[in-house]
C-alpha cells in the first residue's frame, strides 16, 4: 500500500442488512464496514461506498440503500451523501463538490449489469473514481461485476475487513490440533455437507444441533416425527457418520418438541420418545450439558447455525444457553455469520467472541475449501 493520496475512492462493502419500514434492524455489517473510514479519509479526496441489498428485480423502492446512508450518518456523526444512480454522469462533480466527503451509491443490483457481470456496467461505475477497495467478503463468492470486474478499471486493493475475514477463517482451515470443535446448527443440512466433509478430518469434535441434526438422526433410524429432514441427503449423512466411525460426531439426545411451530413446547423429550407428529424445535437440557462439556474442553471453536428455532422465545433455550456458554469460555471462538450472529445479538454480545464473520454463505463456501472469485485478487490495503 502507498501513503500517497488515493484520490476518489470507491469501496465495495457488504451492506446487505435487514431493513423494515425504512429502519435498519441490525447494523453489525455497517459498523464493521466503516471501522477504518477515518484513516482512509486522511489519504483520499473522497470515499464512496457501494453495495447490494437483497435480490431486487429492477428498481424496488423497499430495497433502496437510502436507510443505510441514514444509519451510516448516525454512526459516523457526519453527513453521508446518498447518490441514487450508480451511473450518473455527474458523480465526479458531486464528489468534487465536497472535499473529504463520504458518499453511498444506490443498490448495485438495481442495474442488471451487476449480476450479469457486464463489462460496460463495470466500466461505467468505475469511471468517476481512481481507487477501488474490494471489502465485501459476504459477496465474494459471487461472480458479479462489483466483485470481479469494476476493480480491473482502477487502482485496486483488497479491503482490511475482507483480509481479516480470510485470516480468521484460515485459522479454521489450518487448524489441526486435538482441541478443535465445530458446532453446527440451523435449518439445512444441504448447505453444510461440503463443509463437514472438508473439515471433519481435522477436527476433534463435531457437534450437530438445530434442524439439520434430524437428517443424521433419521440416518440412524430414529423416529424424528415431523421434524425438519432433507430425505435426499440421508445417504450423505450416513456416509459422514460412517467415515467418523461415530467417535467425532455428537448428536442431540433430547429435545424441545412441539406439534406446530405456533403452539407450546414440551421440554427435554428423549429422541427415542418422539411420536409421529412431534417436531423437534430446540435441543434439550441433557444435550446442552453434553455440548457444553465438549465445548469447554476445546481450545478453538467454530460455530455456525442456531440450535433451534431461536426466533420463538419458547424454543430459544438451547441456542441461548450455548451462546452464553461459549461467550464465557476461555476458548478461541470463530462464528460463521448468518443467523448465529442474530442469536449472539439477541442473547449476548459480539465482543465476547474472537471473530464474528460478516459473511454467511461466503464463509461457508470458503470453509468448503472453494476458491472464491473475490478473495485474494488484489494486494491488501494496509492502513
Ligand atoms: P441456517 O440459515 O441454515 O443457519 O438456518 C437458520 C434457521 O434455522 C433459523 O431461522 C432457525 O429458526 C432454523 N432452525 C433451527 N433449528 C430448527 C429446527 N429444529 N427446526 C426448524 N428450523 C430450525
């Protein structure tokens, strides 16, 4: 990196955050994206952020980034100017009109050129700027214009947040000590099969909770009632259980169970006592105890996915207990983003974990061992 002036800087961040009625519900990604802005302002003429939000089909008012510029203004305690057209020919004049200004462009995906990875679009977005900083780890698994094309037209760097994400996830990939535990949960087993296959040989323990454990339990011939199950992956689950020889993988032994997601739970039901219409929605107290015991003997923990339907208070007990247990443990904890971050925000605090990833899908793909299109394509920006 150079200490010379970077001119007009465009940063591709991942500002894809939940918004309801114009209000940002969770600003974790925004906070992480603006952490180094002051330093950057010192070496540039202007700083402009760009991001996608959701999956719009053309221009959709509800997916405008305007609420994000309001949130950024609040967090930075200075005006972040919103520019509502990525290809406005006037952008250079707007940038130059405000020395050291901070700007945010409208949702990249309002232009189909973004996801079509269109060269003309990339060139158009790049044209008012001098420097590009690719810092959107959460979108780095996408072959989109802002990930792989815009940077070709500018003096480009990999951003500090992206570099930190890679450094932390590399710790998981390169971990081979005896005290490494992976804790997985969430809804879909299919999202995490490749990751399990890649990491299982290196871990001492794999704990599986959430909805995804039922595909494994069904593979072991338990009656799981109406619990979530991806039947087409039962064979893969069997293969994984066989390959671990049953030693490394720990599955829940009891559950919070209900007949319907909007009705009451019966707690601590043994897996051998499920009836045909039972739905497992949380892990039970024996499982929590067992998981906590294994986690407490670990030196490194990688966690991704809630232990139950934690959005419903009555089914949130297991996720809450496990979140708080890890938060208080003397371990190196890495959290793989997505819903685990929502759980941490609900029950604890991100400061109590060593690294909380801003990228859900991207961190999972990275840990599958895939080369992501946006990772390590530019030199790191060190500021
Ligand atoms: P994922 O995106 O795969 O991490 O899944 C997160 C979602 O999994 C959350 O919305 C949880 O409500 C859901 N989930 C966790 N445990 C269960 C379960 N036992 N049954 C159904 N859904 C679950």
